[in-house]
C-alpha cells in the first residue's frame, strides 16, 4: 500500500530510472495520474504533459466501463461489455458525443492554449495512479500510437494482474510495482486517495518542476525534503520543505480541521508559490489520533505553538534560515497562523484562505504582519466572521472576495484565484 499518489510516484520514478530509458517524455492520464507523473518526471528529469482520455460507463452502471475515448478521435469499444449492458451503436454514439465535449474542455483547461508535447519518434512513459479495468490506459496507448510514439512504456504503481496482462499486449512494456492477489479498486491500494479537481491539476502542471517541456535541472527545486517538527512533547510531526533556487521567502502552511500536509488544495497553492519563487513548508499540526479528537482540532493555542515551533526550526536551517517567513492558513489553520504570528516580528506576511480568523480571539490585535483574508463570495458565515475580525486587527489588512466560490474553493478557477492573490501578497510583503 502506498501512502498517497506522490509517494507512489517517487517509488515508480526510482524503478523507471533503473531502466535507463533515453530521453523519455512523461505523459500523465488526468486527474489521478498527474501527481504520480510529477514525481516520475522529476526523478527522470523529463518533460511532462497530459493526455486526455475518458472512460464511458454503462448508462445504468457508470462504473462499468463499456468504452473509452481520447484525443484525436480515438474510441476503444468493449463489445462484450456493450452487449452485456444492452448498449446499442446509437446509444454509444450519443454517449461518445457527450464525452467528447468533456475531452475538449479538459484540453483547453489543462494545456492553457499550449500544444501537446511532440511524441513522434520518442519514448513515452504513460503514467496513471493504477489499473482496474485498464480501459482508460488502453485509450491512452491508442492515442500515442496514432501520434507515432516510437516506444510506449505504461507505468503505474498498482494494478490488477488481468489488466496488466491485457495491456502488455498493447504497450511495448508495462511497469507495475504492485499486483495484489485481490484487487478491489485503485483507491484501496492507497492510504490517502483524495479526489482531485481541475484547479489542482492545473496548479501541478504549472509548477516549476512539472510545466510541460520545462522539467529539468533549472526547473527543479534547490531543496525538496521530508522534515520532522517536534510536537512539544515526545513526538514528532511530519512535514515537507521545498525551496526553489533563488527563493525570495518561505511560506509555512497551516491546514484546516480534518486536513493535513497532504491537502490537495494546499499542495496546489504551494506549487503556484514555487512557480512564483517562494519556498514552502507543509506540515501536519496534529497526529492521526489528535485529528480524530474535536478538542484537539479546535485547540488553536496548541496549534499556534506548533506552528511557531516549525518557524523556529526553519530559522535554524542554513539552507532556508536566512529567508523571510510568512504564514498561509486555511480554515482553523488561519486562526493558528494568527496566534503564532501575534507579537512575532519575524513573520512578514500572512494569507488566510476561508479562515476562521475569529478563533484567534485576543491575538488578532497583536498581529503585526500584513494580513490578506481571502473568502469565497458564497461562504456567507465565514465572510461575516472575517469582516468582524478585521475590525479588531491593527496591522495592514485586506479582504479579497472570490465571486461564486464556496468554503473549499472547488469551483472552476477559484483555487487559481486564491493562488494568484497569495503570490501577489507575498511578493509585496515577504521581503
């Protein structure tokens, strides 16, 4: 079992590096394959892009794949599955037409107007987070054949033995790290298997180490390592420190209740900050046991103390200690960031995303760092609480409302706007 997709990608990258493939191109199947492929591309120092394919499920059972389509008009039909589901040729055409719109939408969304990386005559590593039926991967292989890739290596962390066996007939080779005897689903092979949205995929593809055609020595972070922060007792809290070359500051993230350093939304914002030239430290503020205890989740003073301890540990490092430090807090983590920053002149800027800043209480008046409050326009309660909190703050404070966004900023373009606002605020104040 892998911890999450990035963990799986690091294992997969090491296995592929041992193959000694010459100048490969890494192609991800979104959405789940993207975080895996980011790590593979980094390990191989290879360019990264996405390939849009869609699985078509039976009308009465969407999880039962009857067909898969991809860029370039490719369609892979499972005739036996169609017969079993009672799907006629006209039914299939109607389903195809609907999914084609989604293929076109994702191409425009993910590539942002860029052409796909050329694969003709190249070795292509096609990456996904796992193989269940293998229908999506089969469509991806068919598209790459049509684009005249010289060699196709299908690479996945985990998959069913049946899917691996069938796809070995389609790809030039298949690299699958784990083939459990009983394969229920791809998600069952991961401890953390969060659903990804388009904003997170776009942010990953826009990060310095994963922008199409740009993954290489110059684009990789100068520092990227797992770290440990003391929890104030006898234990440790895990974190990840990433510092791009020439970074102009480091942002310490404080996640909200029920989340962790693996929060896909915080990771998406962190990738955008890397691209803007800022380092990031994402860490867990709670142990697994504490995260299940509501008293710990809302113990803002304790969370703030742990955040301050992380900032102190960062200051002691020779590779990042000389950089100005800011906080980025989400939900209850925003309150923890404000508590940690109260009276601390080493904190130069703070950004809150959908923050319960009201929970910082009396600390609000003692915060000296310029603070940006970002709230969704449809998050009425949190918006009211942020406006009230602003009245208690004496530092330079601004409120930015993202129209049409709810508390989690799941709407198209909402998280990108958060990233843009955060990068701009830190660029202005984190000096």
